[in-house]
C-alpha cells in the first residue's frame, strides 16, 4: 500500500469478511489505526469525497489495472488532495477534530452500517465520543446524537451528498 500511496495509484479496498464492502479510490494515508481514501464514484467516473476506515478492517487491497483506469471520465483528484492537513490526521479522534466546524460528515457505526448512517455537524468532541447535530435526507436539522468513537466503523466527508445537504 505504501507504493500505491506514494504513486497516487487507485486501489480497491476489500473489507470482506468483516463487512461485504468494496471501496475504490486513491489511498492518501495509512497507519496502524486509519486509512484515508479519496473515494472514486464509479457512477460518475470521478472522485467524490473522502472515506476514513479502520485499517484493521481492511482484509485485502489491489492496485487498479489498465481496464479500471478506463472508468475515470474526469480525473479531478488534484482538487481534493490538498484540502486537509493529512499529517495531523492519525486517529479517528484526530480526523474528527480536524473536521469539526468544516461542514457535514457521515458517520457509519459498526452495528448500523447495513441499515444506514448518520449525517450532521460535529458539535462537541471528547476522547470517547462526539455530539453530532443530525440533518435529515431533506436537509432539515434534527436532534443531536451522541456517538461513541469506538462504535464508528467509517467516516465520510466532502462528497457531493454532504455538500448538497449543506446547501439546504
């Protein structure tokens, strides 16, 4: 994975058997705790937002081959790579601290990952939990929900989905 990060080579990350999920994109950073990925939207053929995964959940990964590169209709990866201080983001807590006040985040909890996810603004962050001011699919502000950091399986941010909700 170090070579893929150094070369900005797109990869597929497989979480099976932990979860039946496969994510594609450019891995920006990986350490023992987290993997930060610029997510590839295969429906639109361009990059769209970021995912932060627990490194321990990754079962395998593979570099893209020549056929995979044909899926890229618009290589917009450069506009995303310098948006955040990646060197400061080493744990879920670090990442959430950097993201606090920077817009909406999607929180995928370990137990709820199959049923959906939470989207909102991080209002408060402690070492153990965060308070997320939730927003509905219709862009309506709801209640604040406390989420334990240990329950978070994945964090998404900066995608078209979060940006559209934020406009409402």
